């Protein structure tokens, strides 16, 4: 009998998380939802208390929508709704259920691959999921924290061959917790950059946090590390098993050479790994995606996928997640929507793509704030403006007070606007057929909404 039997009933799910079942036992799937409008029939509704609403207020509607039961911490607040699994902490209980569920699936043929880094996680996750043969479950959107990881892991079934998890860290200890729930067989670390610098305090602290993914590998697991980032490469000392490196330098095991980009900044390059060699043509814009593609190819190689097969699977693949280097034409204007998130590294990469795609045409960068940079925030925003000036970006629209320092180094063609409506008004005056417009900001600014308007 396996130590982690499959979760097939409410009582078994309650036992897995240390909860108490109120109401009748019934068949149930561990697949979970936190939105009563997205309930999976026969699954579990998790009543989390959020910033705007408490999930306990939606338990009755979730059960009516087909949930087999609800995971709650305050049973008195839901009246007579049943069945309930009562726990002290719904979030922690979700993690325990996910840990048990994945452990039960490891008795079959499941391989877990996890990705972290200051930039590129979602793109690499999408590429890796495409590169792998066989049934694959991967993180959707950016559900990469202590809530998102259980939601993703609980979608895996006995048929799932690969579980691809994006793991984010807002502070030291986050990845230690996530890997304690689901230790990966392959751990991919992309980059130690300046994202969340205001929370971590230093690049060294960011490196320690990202390195937790390597230390959390399952026994016999493989660390896939960026050889072009010295802080990432230093993590090989923490790897409990095999290390596979990727990069453009001569020492990388999975190496890119002969890089070129087309008129839409889509890279082509040659990849070598041992005796294998293959040409890759990406459908993603941005030369920085060469590194993300290498990471995906290396991770696929770590689980035995031939380089040629993995390269064929990702070749020509466009953006799979929204607001990430999506390029469209609208009334003669080229729109580059990279507005899902931003940090100093990804902002510089996006501006470089804008410059290359425009190829001399008028360029407009609509830039919002980069969040969580702490006391370095103003200086980092100013550095973005300096980079835009070096590239010769014709117009910069900085949206909001936090983004205002971007305009400082630009002697002409820059303006600061207070909000999205003002940015729309500015664009209406500046953009004309032939212009190339980039939208880029941290997710919390909502700039992606304006980008969406310009793409439709």
C-alpha cells in the first residue's frame, strides 16, 4: 500500500490536510478552486479570505455549482451548508493536500519541473510545457505562489506525465516552503535580477532566495542553471545531484550560437548539446528569449527529450500567456504589448526590442511603474529613461508618479501623465500610421488594460 494513497473522497482529503469533515462523506476529486464561478464539478472549493471578499460568503453557491465540498476555517459563517472540511488555515491546508496528491502521483510516472528567476519565468514555463512530450499540466497565468502552486498541482491526474511549476518568491523562505510541498525533479534558475529589490534588499539576498529552489530538489534531481549569470552559476554548489548549464558562453552545456533576429525581433540561433546540434527559430519577439528557450531546451534534455524533438516543439511558438511581447498591427500602428509585468532587466530588454522592431520608424514607449524596488526605485526608473535616451526612443509617456523619473533624462519627447486615461489621450495625439508603440509596466499599475484597448 503506498504511503500516500490517492485522494478520492472528502474523508481522504480531510485526512490529508488534518481537517474535520462536517456532513456526509462522498466521492471527490482534489482539484481545487478559489472562485465559486470556476468550480470544477466534484472538486473542492477553498474559502480563502481575500482583499476584496471572503470565500466563506460564496460556499453555498460553490456547492450549488457542483463542488463536492468546501474547505473552510469558519464553519459558523456558512450556516447549514454542507459538506465542509474544517481547518485552522485554508491556505496551509491547500498546501498539505497538494503535497499529498503529488506524492501519490509519484508512484506512477510523474516528473516535476520547477522554474524560478527574476524575469522570464512565465515565458520559459510556456516553452518548456510545449517542449515536453506526453500529458503535461503547467502553471496558468502567474499562479506561482503558496496559493497558485497548490491550484496547479491539484490539476494533475494519474495520466499526467509532466508537472511544470512556475515558482515565485517575494521573500526569503518562499521557495523553501513551495519545494517542501512539491520537491522538483528538475529545478531551473533563469536570472538573479532586480525584481523585488525593495523587499529583498540586495542582489545577494535575491540570489539566496532563488537558490532555495536548487536546495529543494528531490533526491537525484537535476539543477538547470544559467551559466551567463554568475550568481545563478554559483548555485551549483548547492545542487544535491546533477547540474546542467545553459547559456551563450563557451562553458555552457546547452549553448546558443549564431544568433540573429528578423524584422519582428524574433530570434533564430543554433543550439549545441554534446553531440547534438539543431537550428531554432522562435515565434517570440525579443532577443532575451534566446536564454528562456535555452533554459526550456536544457530542462527538456534533463528528462531525456532529444534536442531536435524539443526544438521542433517550441519552434515558431508565439506568446502563450497574455501581455507578453504580443505584437499586432492596428490601423497602421505596430503595438508591442509587454505590459503584464516589469522590472529593470525586462524593461531594458523590451526597450531594445522596440528599437530593433521599429528599424528607424517612430517609436513610442508607454511605461508605467516598476513595483517593489524600494529605496532604489527612483534611480532604477531614471536608469530606464537613460536607456531609452541611448536607444533614441522618440516619445516616452511615463504613467503615474512612480514612473515619473523615467522622463528625467529625456530632453525631448517625454511627458508624465497621471493615469491611463491621460496616457490614452497622449497616445491619440502622438501615434500615427507607421508608429511602433510599446506598453510596459508592473502588473499592479493596470497598464495592460490600456495595451488591450490598443490591440482591439
